[in-house]
C-alpha cells in the first residue's frame, strides 16, 4: 500500500471512536448540509472525505436526502461508520452509496514515485477523479483538503520553493472538482480546519471573536497551508479553472477532536457556468 494511503487509514483507525468529541462540530456541519438542501426532500448528497463519518449524522441526513454518497480513500472506515450509525436501519442503509478507494485529488499515484513539485502541479491540474453517480445536488468537502495538502508536503518536503505552486494547484483543483461533482444549480459546502490550537491557543479563549482571530492569524501567516479563506475567495473570483461563486462565509467554530482542537470554517459555493 502507498505510504500516503497507509497514513490516512491509520489516522482514521485511531480516531474512529471520536464520535462524542465531534458533537459540536457535527452539529455545525449538519446545519450547513441541511441548509444547503433548502426545503427540498430526496435530493442527492455527496460527502467527500467521509471517512469515519464522525462529523455527520447519517440517520438525520437520510431523513432529508434520498441518496447519500460517501467518498473517501478509506473504504473500510466508511463501512464501519455506516454500520455503527445505521445498525439494522434498512431504510437509511438503502440511501447510502459507498465510493471507496477514490483519490479525490488524483495525485497519490504520482506521489508514490519520484516526482518534483512542478510536475505534481501539472498532474493535480489534470486530475479527473471518478465518482460514479455524479453530479449531485449538494457536495461537501469534509476537512479533506488539509489531509491532501499534508500528503503532498509530507512527501515532497518544503525545501523546493516550487512546493507552494504544487500546494496551490492541488487546493485549487480540489475546489474545481467539488464544483464539477455538483449539479449546475447545486451547492458546494467546503469545510476545512484552518489553524490548530497548538499554534494558536487564543482560539480557545472564551468569548473570543473568531472572525477577528482568523484575520489576525492570516496577517501573521499562522494557518494551515492552503486554507486562507481570503485567498480561496480570490481564486473563486479570478481563476477561470475554479468556476465557483462564494455564496457565504460561515463564521469559524471550534472543532474539538479531544486530543487536539482546530479553528474550522466553511464556505458555501455555487458552481458558475464555465465560459471556456
Ligand atoms: C479529517 S478526515 C475528515 C473527517 C471525517 N469526515 C470524519 O468524520 O471522521 C479526512 C478524510 O479524508 C480522507 N482523505 C485524505 N486524503 C484523501 C484523498 N486524496 N482522497 C480521498 N479521501 C482522502 C481520509 O481518509 C479521511 O477520512
């Protein structure tokens, strides 16, 4: 197995039982997914980076969505999660479709062989991961972009200045892929961790204004590479290869994983018809 895949599978195994710690993060993610569905019932939902599904309540989702597509590298994590949450609930089970062993970034094959950041950026830009049954009404990216970027940086290192271009290409293509997975009138809910309390302990201060904190950490360049929401909004506005409009920025919240906490935020995005 490729080391990048082994690493995420091991991480999923070690966090599989973190359901209680995810509670408030899950409530926020669930609110965003249900809001994205509007008043409609029976729509299709695609969860990219579903993994252990600790950040979603599959029973509540299956009350609203007619199809729930779980997409991840780690098929066994999704199967375990569906079994844990749905047990013998056949009706809910029948709404779930598991798409395992999907590299949504399309770069892991390349990272398993000698590759330089410039070549990787090209590979990322051309990535076309296959998710059967697309397009979907609602597509959500569940804190997967930081793991994808981590695979790139952990493999290629940071000494070559071209790494920044590779990370940007991977991040931008991830956004574009989310848009391609969505129906033209659909919604993309992009959720990401932004900074860890290990490097930004002030995020845990009671009553802290988290938007102001975010601005300060952006100014100090203290955030997880690739997650600056200002840069992402600029990319959506100005980059033809990322045809998405930002519908809303969701005020950051704390994602408490028990052992570690992050400031997380979301963007709700709308696919924009391509002009090329
Ligand atoms: C931080 S977890 C997201 C949280 C997860 N939804 C949960 O509730 O436990 C990120 C997920 O992204 C998946 N992942 C990482 N890189 C990926 C890739 N290149 N393609 C598809 N999935 C990937 C991991 O397997 C993991 O399940």
